[in-house]
């Protein structure tokens, strides 16, 4: 029965009472969660930036056309 966890050669390993490695601890895949959070934050900001830029350019073009 595993009683401890130890980091060995880049992997977390279950260890029993006698110090014998029992197997690798399953990983959860947290890297994908960071990617999803990054996309969830960055995409709306980028879309808002592009929308603001588009509206600014449209207003500037309308004011230039009215001044001519």
C-alpha cells in the first residue's frame, strides 16, 4: 500500500513503507487548463481591440469624407 510520494527522474512515484517504488502517479494534464484560461482571457481582449480599431477607422474615414 503506498504511503508516500517521491519525485524521481522527472516523475512522481508512489513509495511504500520500505522505500520500494510502486509505480508512477497519474498526471492530470494541467497544461491544457492553462492554455484554455489563456485563450479565454486573450480572445475577448483581442476581439474588443479589433472592434475598437475598426470603429476608430470608420469614424476617421467618415470625418475625412465629410470635410472634403
